[in-house]
C-alpha cells in the first residue's frame, strides 16, 4: 500500500506527525480517526520525499535473517508484557527496507481489528504456512510468545542445516571449477605457445593428446560456448515440466552424496516440523499438508503425500511412513514408540534432532575427506598437462647430449 505523511491533533490537543500505510487518502484519514487523531494534512510520502522510486529499486527483499530477527524481537517484546500493537510500533523503528514496510502494514491491520495470523497471511512469500498456522494456534491458546520462541528456534535450525549442506556441496564444486579453469588456461594460453616448438617432431601420446585438445578448444570455442548455453537452457526447460522435475529429482536421489543430503534433510524437516506443529495445537491433517509442502524433491514429496492421505484415513503414522521407503528403521521405530505412548510430538522432535546430528557429522566428515581427494585430482590433471609439455623437451635435450 502507498505510504502517506500526515499531521494531526491528538485528543489532548497535541500536534503530531508521522507516516501511515493506506489504500488511498480517504482510507488514510479513516485509519487516523480510528486511532483517535484529527488529521490536518495528509500527503503522499513520495511527493514530499522524492525518493520512493529510488527506494523501490534499492531496497532489499526480506531475507531469512530478517525473518529470524522479526520473530525474535516480537517474541521478546511480547514476553516483556508489551501489547501487540505497541510491540509493532517498536518493531517499525527497529526494521529496515521492505521488512519495515511490511511491519507497518501489519501494525495497521492489527489496529483495524485483524488478528496477527490474518495479517501475516497477506505476505505468503515472507511468512510460509507453518509460520502462519503456529501463530494462529498461539493466538488461540494465549501463548503467542512461546510459539514465537519455537518458531525462532525452528528458523535458526533450518538456516543452520541449509548452511551446512550448502557448504558441504559448494566447497567441492568450487574446487572442481578451479581444476577445470586451471586446465582450460593451460590448454588455451600455455600449450599453443609451444606448438611451433614441437612441429614436425614425433611426440609422445600424452603430448599429442594435449595438443589435440588445445587445438580443438581453440578451433571450436564458440561452438562449445553455444552448446553449453543451449544445454543449460534445454535442462532448465526440461526440469520446468512435471515429468522432467520428477525424473531429475529421482536421479539426484541416486547420486551417493547428494542423495544422502536430500533424503536426510527431508527426514529432519518432516520430523521437526510435524512435531512442532502437533505440539503447537495444529490439527494432524493441516500439519501434514504443511510438512509435505516443505519437501522440494518431487519423488519424496509424492511419497509423503500418499502417506499423508493414508495417515489421515487410518490415523497410523509410523506404518505409512515405513511404506515411503524414506525413513530409516530407527526413525520408524522411534515414531511408532511415540505414537503408542502418546508422546508423538516429542518423539518426532527427537528424531529430527538425531538425524540433524547425523547430517552434521556426515557434512563434516565429507569435507575432511573430499578436500584432499580433490587436491590430488587437481595435481594429477595439471601434472599430466605439464608432463606432456616437459616430456618432448626432455627427449630433445637428450638427443643433443
């Protein structure tokens, strides 16, 4: 909504000024009157500041870090006994960028009588279903500050897992790119300069192989670039289709390292999220719908959706989770134990924590093992090219001796 600057008198006759989000001048006036203010003047903020267009292009989107900050600060304010509307007044001063605008609009909605969950639901790209449902449950139970603390922990844990998985996969990929770049630099800039030196001489197979590779890249580099771009576009178009995405996700699950991370991350997110939702008072059907939407891998999502339908009909979680072939036997056993004992939420949280530690240990172990292996690959790749260059030189030197 547009931002308006206003000057008004309070009921005590004090002249005050500020800004307000509204759908128009009339709506802005109505909102001010509802707050007990008597407007003197209301103008579009963009007209007075002249910087709204610049802010539109320079303001950053709401990041995960911003969302965690918002959740943490709101929880602290509510725990301190500050009313919700006043808490948002304070949050406006503490927020920046697009988050500040969103906080202002939520504050205005709350003052109009809307619930916090209803206000958050207007921003689905910022506040996902699990966030909104838990806030709704917290408002209904009168324990909103407790729910916000759980949400804060959940968001921080999820960000931490994502960071660890990203680091474990990104590190090797960066090293592979460095290896590829080093080989290309040698083939494009070093080897061609030695071509005249080796012309007309009998070359070892290693040298001939490197010379041919260098010649091929120099002769067809434009075609190679076009082919790579075309392959990337074709790949993106393929996975944009339902069948293509499912085939690609199925392939990812078969890759040893990536498949492990994908499966374990799904288990951790499913267990932690479902446990928190059930503990927060969200009904099982809604909780399962939220959890299945978190999984991005289509193969795992399809299995969980099928299990969800059976669970809702039969009311047995462990039995149908076993049929998905996603959860390890230990996880199924623990979930079944929690189901039988009536402590399903606590047991699901324990399962999530257990496999989170396993994921963490695996990521650490992978980094420790794969870095030396990639260094060996780099040494062998570069060494092979250098050897192919040095070998004919050594043979020529021996011929003169």
